[in-house]
């Protein structure tokens, strides 16, 4: 995985230069990939992932996705992760770039996912606007490069050989 970090002048005035926000996100992404790869609910513990989340965390997913909607609190994120684990059998972050402004981080993710039902592999990009509070993720707003490609990779009605 290649990680590039860009900070703006505001982040550079923070006591740790935004490193605490980056560390929180690195923990979150590692826990997310491990949880999905281990098989999700019933096969993997959500505890490590939950430790990365603010008690009031909220995530806004694109409505057109199978796991779209607003997910609130660690229990909501756990339900979201169950839906993600049902859809995807693996998640690999190939490259991540961060722009840090104190507790606000924009993350560009390039990743590879394998659909559980179809076996299709999807390489895609997602931009996320993340808010960190007290070293934990408090808000997640993902913006997908191509939601149609996500839906196509998950479609089971025309599984290709």
C-alpha cells in the first residue's frame, strides 16, 4: 500500500501536525480490511473496529448501493460492516492519500474488492471526508468514483465466467 500525506497550513499549526487524525484513520482502515477479510459477523470480532469509532459516529453511504443509507453509532457501523461483509469477501487498500486540516481529513482511497457472491474483482476509487474527535472517527462521508461499477460487480443475475 502506498500512503501519501499532504497537510495544509492549518494542519501544520495543530500540536501534532494532524498525525493523531492520520493514526486514527490508519487504525480504522486496518480494522476494516481485517474484519471483511475474516468474513464479518460471526467470524470476526468487531471490537478492534469499534475502538476506532466515536460513540456518536455517523456514516452517510450513497443511497443507490446495497448498503446505502445513514448509519449511526458503533452499532450502526457494525450493521453496515455486516452488509459490506455480505457483499465483499475481501478489501485491499492499494493506495491512500490524505489531506489533513486538524480533525478533518480528506482521504482518497484506491482499492480492490472481491465480490462474495460473484467472485468479481473491482478496482475502484472512493474519496472520503472524515471527521476525527478525540482520536476516534466521528463522521464518514464517502464519495464513490463509480457506483455503477460497484453495483455491477455485485450483480448475481448475470454472473460471468
